[in-house]
C-alpha cells in the first residue's frame, strides 16, 4: 500500500491545494492531509 502525506496551513484553502490533494489521491492508495496552524 502506497501512502502520501500532504501537509500545509491551507489558510485559506485554494483550488491549487485541492488540485494537489486530488492528484495525490490518483497516485497513492491513501492520502493523509495534515493541517498546521499559522502563527
């Protein structure tokens, strides 16, 4: 099983962020999206 991690603050989330997540889901069996907090 191939896994990927997509990490970022996504503040605000953009179509580019969504595109990266969607493309990752086509290439990997599991995609974990990690949200961080902008300080």
